């Protein structure tokens, strides 16, 4: 009996690529179907405009103007000071005992957000819960009318 000194070489493991390719194709199709392509070039902000008809005259309304530099005017009376407490006192004096008064906030386009928030906070402190904002109409650029 001849002696065989050759070692049997084990077979090289072989990677089966067909299931791998199948899985990749399914993942690719899934990504193509679920991906949304959005193009953001820049952020554009438009100031509020309204197409509302002119508002009917409301007997119980306070018009609060907010200027660009943060001063407040309540019913054509300048408020001395810019704090919420002073503004709340002015709103309370102008509203009197009528708590169903509508506060119309007319803010300059370049007024800070904080000055508008101060008006909202002062109205809340006084108990005036009806609040609306005046916007500039599209056709009448010179007049402001309260938003519905």
C-alpha cells in the first residue's frame, strides 16, 4: 500500500454574491422610494398680509401700536416706559372694567418680537384675553386693518 504524504487541501470557502446583490438592490429601491429631494437655497420670510375686508367698528377695542424702536402707544396715548408692568397699567386704565375688550396689536414691521410679546403678556396680566393683530393689506399698502 503506497503511502500518500500529500495533505488533502481543504476547499477554499466561496462567498456567494447573488444573495448579497439581491439585498443591496432591495435596499437601493427602498432608499429611492423613501428619499425626498428638497433644495434649500435660502430662507425667505414674508411679512404678514391679509385680504380681509375692512373690519367693522368695534366699540370695545384698544389699539396698541408698537413702534420700531420698542415704544408703545395705547389708543393714541404714548406709554411712558417700556416694561410689561407699565404697559399693563396703561392697558388696565384704558380698558377700565370692561374685560371683553379686544386688544388690536399694530406692530411696525421692524419692531422686535419681544416688544410684541410684552403686549401679549401685559394683556394677559390685566385679564384681556381677546387679542388680534393688524396686518397690512395687499392692495392698500398705506392702511393697516385688523386681521379677522
